C-alpha cells in the first residue's frame, strides 16, 4: 500500500512541514524570560543569639499563596508604570490600529445608520484595567515542587522587556514584603511603648502605697514576718525529729517485750540474743543426751541444770533491756510534749502579728505583679527594637532574568519536527484512506481474486519520450523487442494457450478510454509480425477509431457490407506497417444493433474465418452500447480491457455480468495503461516483470 501511495505520503510529509515553516515565518515571535525567588521566612531570636533564623513549616499551600501574592495587580501596576507598559499596543488594545475586519464592520454600520461604538481612550481607567489584566495574563509564577523556590516568567515579543519585567516584579515583591514587616514592627513598638509608660505609672503608685502603709503601721520591711516564720519552721522540724525518735523507741520497746524476730532482737538487745542462743545450744545438747541416756543419768541431770541457768539468764537480760527502753520512751514523750507546747505558743504569736501584715502582703503582691508585667513589656520592646535593626524580607532573589536568545514561541525546531511527524502520520492516513477508497484493479492478482478471470497481460503506459511521435497502436511494429510489444505477445499467447484456441476474438471494455482499440490494433500488428494472417474489424460503428489511428480516408466499411451495399473484399484494407488487414466501421445508423444480429454478420465472420488465422473485433463499451453483447456472443472468445487503477471494480463486474448474460465466453482480462514504475513499487507478485533487472532482455 505504501509503495502504491508513496506520492501521497511524500506530498503530505513535505507539504505539512512546508506550510508549518511558512506559518512560523509569518508568526510574531514571543520571548519568555524567567527568574527565580526563594521564599525563606525568618524571625529574629533575641533570647537565642546563636541563630537569628527559625525553621518555618512551609507547605505547598503557602507557596501557592506566595505565588498569587507575587502576581497581584498592585505589583503589576507598579511594574507597568515603571516600564511604560500602558503605552505599548501589545498590552493596550486602545492603541492598536484597527484591523481590516474592524474597519469593514465600522463602514457597514455607518452605511446602515447604526450607532457606532465610541473609541476607547488609551488613558482611561478601562484601558488601564485591560493593560493590567493583559500583563497579569502574560505573567506566570510557579512554585517548584519540593522546594521553596518560585519561578517567575513573563512572555512578550521583546526579549529585553521580558527580562526587565521579571526583574522589576521580583524587586517590587521583595520591597513590599520588607515594607510590610517594618510597618508591623513599628505598630508593635508604638503599642509596647505606650503600654510600658502606663505600667511605670502603676508601679510607682503601688510602691508609694506600700511605703505609706509601712510607715503608718511602724513596720520594718521583712523583720517580724521573717523571724516568726523562721522560728516556727525550726520548731516544726525539731518536733518532727522528736516524734520520729519517740516512734523508734516505742518500736524497740515492743521488740524487747515480745521478743519477735531474731534480727529485730539483735538490733534492739544483742545481749538477750546471745543468752538465748546459749540456752538453745544447751537445750540441744540435753536432747542429745536424753536420746542416749536415761533421765536420771548424772550427765543428763547436770545438763538440765545448765539449761535452767541459761533460761534464767535470758529472762534477766530481757528485763534489763525492757527497763532501759521504757526509760527512753518516757524521755522521748516528755520532749515531744514540750516541743508541741512551744510550737503552739509560737504559732499563736505569729497569728497575732500576721493580721497586721495581710493588707501589706496583698499590696506587695499587686506591686510584684505590676513589676513583672512591666519587665515583660520592656523585654518585648527591646526584642522589637533589635528585630527592627536586623529585619529582612521573607524572600530573596536567586537568579536574575536574562534576555532570552531564542523565542519561546514559536519553537521552530520542535514544531517543525512535530509537523514532519504529523505530515508522515497524515500521509499514512491519506494513503490508507486512498487505499480504502480505491476500488480499481491494481494487479493481475486482484483480477484473479476479485473477478475470477485470468489476467493475460499488463500493457504498460508509454510516455511521449518513449513514443517519440509514434502512435501507441503502432509501437509494436516500430519497437518489436520492447516491454510493450512483449506484453502484447503475452496477450496473444494467453489467448492461444487456452483450452480452446479462439479464431474470432471480441475486444471489449466496460467504458470508453480503456485502450481496447489500441490493444486490438497492437495485438493484430504483433500477430501479423509473427507470421499469422490477422484481420481487425472496427465494430464500434458509432464512434469509429481505425481511420484515425491507422490513417486513411473515410470509406465504406463493415456497416455497408452488412447492409449489402458493398462487398467484403471492397472494404478489406491492409495496414501500411505490417501485413495486418482491417475493416473500417463504415457509416453508422439507427439500425446498428440489427446489423450485428443479422445473418450477414454471421456470413462475414464465416468468410473471414476461412481467410485469416485470427479475427479481432473492436467492440464498443459494454455499458453504453448493446451491440457489445451481440458481438461477444457471436465471437469465439471475449477479451476484456480494464484500465489499470482507473476503472472501479463494480463497473468491471457489471460489464462481466452483462457479457455473461449474453453467453459470451470471456477468455481473460488485459490491464491497460499500467505505470511500470508505480506497479514495480506496489509489491504485487506480477510487478516482477517491471523490474529493471529485465532491461537487458529488451531493446528500446
């Protein structure tokens, strides 16, 4: 398909890039300059002098907001005023010259008497607003993903102006940020200063009130209250220690009395523990003796007396420890009672003295609160003053916008590449659509598959350079070793190699200009050159062609023979190039169909069969003339000529149906006017015959 439609593909592949190039040449170039800004919010830290910057959780929403702030109309207006954008026709529609369409519209409205719109003043508010919106539309601010960088771009037809607008807009944005910070700092500083003055007055008033109360009550600041509180605290601690000692003594007394726990007894009365251990040892020895000796044995009795003495020693030691511990408990209780009494007296004295200090304490608390608040305000005021000294904008410029060297639109190379790709794609689509829309016959393979008929020859088309003034029908006689002549001989071989070798062959076509007359004469001359006796009959009486193609005067022909006004021998003529004989059509009339259906036509064919080896009858187009079906019916075989890649398949199939309905024997199809070069690129199986490798077999 691509081989057949190579020209369409090439035309689209060349035409679309060429049109794109022309359009690019006519398009006004636009330049885009870009600069970058980093949004880095900072805050001064007076209490942490190791750093004056803090990390700010900048989110995508924050960056998007800053992008909108950067392209706000106030900043755009400042840039437009500074760079004179209001006077540029590119942004101010009121300064553009009226287009041809607008002038025609105004002229039409004036002719029709319609009210004409008032022209817009270039300096009016409406024009200024239009300029601001146009500048804002040409401005693009984009937040770089995953960073705090803002990319600022501006597109205009002047590269220097594009860079200037970006740089000026960034400067305006940074200055506005810094000015806004200074305004906020100034407002906070003014408020803190006024608040500090108010608090100083409050502190001074509170100090005077405390001093007056102390003087009135005769108090020395902090003396009585401090001593009483210290004395009570000391007595309370002493009482707590005494109570702890009492509890310990009572615990030791309980252990000494009850004798619970060896470890506890060892801690309280080690002498009792030693005596008890000695008694237990003697009791164990007594039990050992009793196991071996009787109770009245002298050793047993002696051991019993030792055990009794040891038990009496344990009881005596316990009584001594209990008595000593009871004395310690009594002393501790007496000391606790004395300390409780002294603490109660001290608290009573402190309460009597504290009643006079309650108002003083309240005034002192108010004074301390006022002092603390004043100090906080003064600290914050100092922070604000330090911050004002080191304050900076939240954004800074990363890179300046430089005038671009190449336009951003149109991008010639990418667009031409896209146009070339689009041209190829459209060429492929056009080739495919042309292939779908092409219902003609393009090869002998299609003839066999679609028409179920053999393709006997592919008769090539001959150009003026190849003909060199020679008629196509005479070309086989002048160039008998040419590819054209070879295909004519192949056509004759195809007719001869059939199951039945026809003597009379009707050469027909579905419509005019299919090349049937040329094929008839070329086939006749080629066969005559091969030594056959051939006669060609021009049966297209309504539109005869033999006289024009072979040459000669208009003379009686087949029509006169069929009418009986002439004899066959009188109208039989010989070709001046070969031994071919031909019969011209003669003078036609309304009875043409009846002439071909008459017995005279049968007698003419019978006579010619006896005289010649091959009789060729050039029939009129099958769709136009009814005579074709009659001629095909009386002929031994019919050769259907189809113009290559010109005649639709449906037309050819309909012609075949007409001929088959007339009981015609269709021997095959000859494709005429075949472009050898195009057919060679088609990839068809029979395109091999058009390959240049066979040139040496031909003589031109």
